[in-house]
C-alpha cells in the first residue's frame, strides 16, 4: 500500500535556476502521502530501472494544459480529464505512441489533425454527450464523428472566450476554491501562523499572512493580490492580521434545500455535552475539573486534561479544534472560570437546542435566557456562578429543588414570568401584561401568586435536572441559563465532523453504491454506519480517528429517523458547502453569533 500511495501522490518539481532541495523532500507542513522529487531523483530512478521516461498523472498541469513536461522531458504529466470536476477549465491530454515515435514527445499541430504524440481534447459534459447520442442515434459512425468534432470545436471556442474575456470570473473561482481550503487546512494554517507569531499576540503582519498561506496552500496563487478579497479592515489593524478571528470566518455548513436531515448536527452535539452532564459533578468538583490550579482561570492545557479525565466523546483532532478557540480567547492567565463555563455550556447545551417532550415543560427552553438575564440584572451579581453559590445554602455544591425555588422567588414574580411565557408562545399581551413584562415592581403578595410561581419553578427545576437526580448541578444550571456566546465552540466540533464527511464523500458514495444495487439513492442506516466505521478505522491508521464511534452512531440514528431507517445518501452527501461568514446575508444555523454579558 505504501508503494502505491507514494507512486500516486509524489509530485515532480523543477527549479529554473537550479536551486532547491535535494532529490526528495516533504512538501507542506502536514503532507502525509508521497514526496516532492526533483530532476536528480528522476535521473537516478530511470537509470536504476533502465527506463526512458516516467509518465504520470495526479496533478493538473500548468496553464490548464492536458500535459506538462519536466526534468528535461524525462517526466510527463498527462491529465486525461478535461474541465476537471466540471469547473477547472483545463484541456484533457493523451499520449499517442507507436513503434516509430516512442519515446519522443511532439506537441499536436492544431491545423494538422491527429499530429504529434501529445494531443489535447475538450470532452463535452456527460449530459451533452447523452443528448447528442439520443438525437443522432440512427446516424452512421461518420456522421456521429463529424457532429462530435463540431460540438467539441464550439465548446473549445466558448472556453477560450471565457478564459480571455472574464478574468474576474476566474478569480471568483479561485476565491471559492480557497474558501474550501481555508477550512480543510485550518489546523495546518493555525500551526503555521502560530509559528510566525513568536510574541503570542495572535496576530501576524500582512506579509506573514501571505507567506504562510503560500507555504501551506501553494505559491501558485497571487496571495498579495488576494489580500483584498480575504482580509477585512476589522481583521487587519495597523498592518497586522488577527489570524484567529480571520480563520473563524471560514467554515462548512450543512445546507439542504428540502431541509432534509437538518437535525443530525444537533444530536451529535447533545451526545458530547451529555457526557459531561452525566458526571453529575458538584460545584466544587466542576470548578476543580476545569480550574485545576485554583487561580480562577482555565488554561488550554487544563481544558485538554479535563476532556481526557471525563472521557469526553470527542477525538484528539476535535479537542485541538476546541483549543484553537480557547487559545484565541484566553489572556496570559487563561479564561476566567465563569466566562469559560458560559462559553462551554452554551456551546453544547441540550436544553437550548431541544425541548424535552414532557407535559407542561414546553415553555422552559424559550424562557431560559430571559430568566438568566433577568436574574443577573435584578440581583446585581456579576455572573451566574455567583448566583449559584448564593442559592446553594446548604453548601453541598448542588441546588436542591427548594433552594432553586427560594432563590428565584426572591427575583421573579408569578405575573412577570407568566407574561414572558405567553410572549414566548406568541400570544398577544394586554396592556397590563405588557407593563408586567416591562419588569415593573410586582410582588408575590397573595397566596395564589406564590402557588403559581412555585408550580412554574418546580417545572423549570425538573427541566434543568437532566440526570433526574432531584437536584441541579452547576453544569446543568449553566447549560440552561448561560447567554449565547460571541464565539461558539460547537462550530469547531461540527466543522471537523462535516469536513471529514465532505472530504471523503466520493469514497463514501462508492462504498454505499455496493449496497444500492438498484441505484435508488437509498441505503439502510446500518449500511451507512458500517461504511462510516470502516472509513474511520482506515483514517485512524494515518492520523488518528476523525470521528468517534458514538458520533457516528448518533449521526446515523438521526439520518435514519426521517425515512423509516432508510437514508438518502446522495442527497445528504451533496448538502455541504463552504462559506465565508462575512458574506452571509442571513446567518445560518450554528453560525448565529451575539454578545454575552457573563
């Protein structure tokens, strides 16, 4: 396998001035397959194996040609697919040799058909070919050949006009391609930026930005020119680029036109955070888990150790993604523990994302943030952590139901809470109710009001008690009341999962076609799970598993729940797209950001 991989992925390089590395060298900070090789390697290989020339493929030739000669014509790259992936606008190439011409290379003379050994073509799209075959089905071969040649000539002319007259369109295609690469190679870019950022300010100069992008993504792109397309004024202050903020702009989203399978991301996230909730940690234990040094701050290393200790259902690469976000936020001391808990619990809160399907609790999820904000403003406490501490009167690290009710009864009134519930349900308020909702002083003076408020707060306590222990842990409390955070950590997890599926979508589709023998586009949930587990195992041998078995199970379970255990895999695999958050007119799900007062 290693020999096949290296034969496929190793690429020839040439330096016109004769400089450059030795015969073989790794190219890029995270290249895992093959090496780059120079003329010396080619000469040694050909002499050792008594061969005249190396013909290979894999790389799109320069200037969008169908072939490229290197190393004094001893290496020839032949790229047979024209207009690669339907958008590269390149010619396709073939070599035609016979006993008299081998191993010589001669370019085709466009005015002399079938001349030369290096020939290029521009194949029509499959749909156009099918249309021609159907329209000329009864014609003889000579007519079909004439029609095909004419259509190729017309298509070539359209391509030439496109390339010469619309450079802006070509630049747009480069920009779209690089958006994808910014996401796929985000970890490599982060490492390279961090290496250039010796002062740990999370900034680099514009020149360093261009050099780093060139190093990681390739020097064939005009990075100095592309700065205007990719760097906003907010990200480049005083000639310095805030690279952490810049990298967070680019992500991958799941965008299905029919809204099919939109819930799978939520369920995967819930499974991750639920692992922490099930620990049912007391306040002291939760604080000790994250703030091990007792300084009141959480460092990236402390968070990494916490993930390890609880056996959180995320992979090493996903943990590294989370640490990138934390590193962007922390000061020299780290992140304040209250801020960290708000960030962490908001990111993965199951209550925020789904409402428990239990009688009488339909109002809870929609009112949680209002209650949390109301409590902070009415009590004057700086954080929800402070409120939790004050409410925990028996100091056991948990809020019993009576403690929870007593603490909130001092802040909320029955009428103000009922008014908010009605607003959340979309009911029209009366003038009196609007005054109540406007937070005027209303006391729980009469017994009926006290009873109604206690009943609602009992429901709310039950809603927050995810583990069903009859008490509320700190993480359960924070997951309910924490405000939305400016940087959403859950995007790191979703991005890594989605990129894994996108990058290997063709391999996944090919494997699933073996089950889908009638080409229906449907497979069973168990068949999809089998393919994803096999893919995950294969990838783990190279760089560690990108997904956990639990994440795969949750994903498959979610997809199969809509169609009675069947999955429309083609539709699912075709629904990922790379986006620049700055360009989104309407923020999509999981990209909405806001400002929080912790």
